[in-house]
DNA sequence: ATAATAGTTGCATGATGACACAAATAAGCA
DNA sequence: TGCTTATTTGTGTCATCATGCAACTATTAT
C-alpha cells in the first residue's frame, strides 16, 4: 500500500516534470521523454532521412501502428519544438527543426563537459 | 566486476528497444529513457555538480525517495554507461562518465545536423 | 449538400515503470 | 560469532503511457 509520504511527494500536478535542475544546458525530462520513446525516435529518424516535410499518412505507412497513434507521436514531438507542422489543405506536413534539436543536444554535451573535473580524464 | 567499464552493450539480445534506426549517431531509446526520467536526471545533475564520486546513501539524502529507489536509478544509469560504480568497502562510489555522455549527445547533434537540408537554415 | 479523404481526439486496455517496504546480500566491527 | 551499516533485490501497488478503434473536425471534390 502507498504510504502518506509517497502520496504528497507524488506531485502529480501538471507540468511538474519541467525544468529538472539548476545546471543550464540540461534539457528537461519532458523533452527527453519525447525522444526516448522508440517509435518516436524511429519517426524522427525517418523524417531526418526523408530530408523533406512529410504528411502524416505517408509517415504512418512506414510503421505498423495506427495513423492516430502516429499523429499523437507527431504532436508530442511538435509540442517539444522538435518538429514543425504546417497545414496545407487537408494535409499536415511535418518536418524536423534541425538547428533547434542539435543545439539542445550540443548544449547538453557542453553542460556535462563544463563540469568535467580535469583529473577525471579516463 | 562493476568496475569493468562496458557492461552497457550487454543486453543487446532481448532489448528490441536497442538500436532504433540506420542513422549512425542516434542513440537507442534505452539510453535516452535512462536520462529522460526526471529523478534520474536530477541524480545525474547532482553528480555532475558534485564534481566527485559519491556514495548511494549520500546521494539519496538529496531526494525525497527511498534509498532503494535511488539505488535502482543509479543501476539504470550505470547499465547505460552513464555512470561508473566503484565499490570501496561497504560503500559504492558513483561518478559521471563525462566524456562518454557528452560524446553521445554531441554525436546525436552531429547526426541530426549532417542530414540537415542546406535550405532549411532557419 | 453529400461524399470522400486527412488528421485529431475520446475512451478503454494492456504494458511498462517508479515507488515503498521488506528481505537479502555484503562488508566492517565488537 | 553476532551486530551494525551500506547497498541491492523481491514484491505489490499505483500512475503513466502506447496502442487500437471509434467518433469527430476540417478540407476538397462531385
């Protein structure tokens, strides 16, 4: 059974997962969760490889899941700024925000390195 | 035993979550899942800030969760090669594998950028 | 207006995962 | 030998989330 302690440390209020720590350059967990799902990662990789904006139904053809699920995944990536969505008639074109994505991860790498103790060079 | 470095390449057999796509430089989802949990991210940030190896019970003092949970989180990060564990008597010292971590994220950034269409410069 | 197509959203379900607590392991000390 | 401390592991519970399917919205064509 859950104890009282865990109950109110649960902090299930919305958006609590944002902003993890004081170190600048470390992304929040929501952003990382967005790219850590294997299906979303494959969708992202597909869009990166495609080199051009693609519509939802076309993307979905490459995955053994329902279009609605793909749409949800795309929305998650879009909400984190990873993808850009542009509606054109009936279709919605999704594309990768390359510079944004790479800058986040490069910033993460730099944040880690900047704290790296000189002696730790293993 | 756990001072041996690469254990993180071990469970390649069962993990269909391993190796997401054909693009070199994109980490697999298990690695990203390891850093995408908010508690683990805070633990990692704590270790980065600490600038030196810390034992489990000391790390746990900074978080409102049970030591056992912290131990599990540390194991997950260790299994992904993010942390190094060194047993010294009763205690286990955990430290950040800075170069490994930053190289993964820098490689991710480069992988994204290398596929970036020239015109897409925002 | 009706129909058809593209995409999103509501809802139920099964899987995964974080957590607390207890028990087990391991190492040092009386 | 116990006894204490540090850490890991077993187990059950609760929350979150990926998924499928159905319903809904939006846009275009007949």
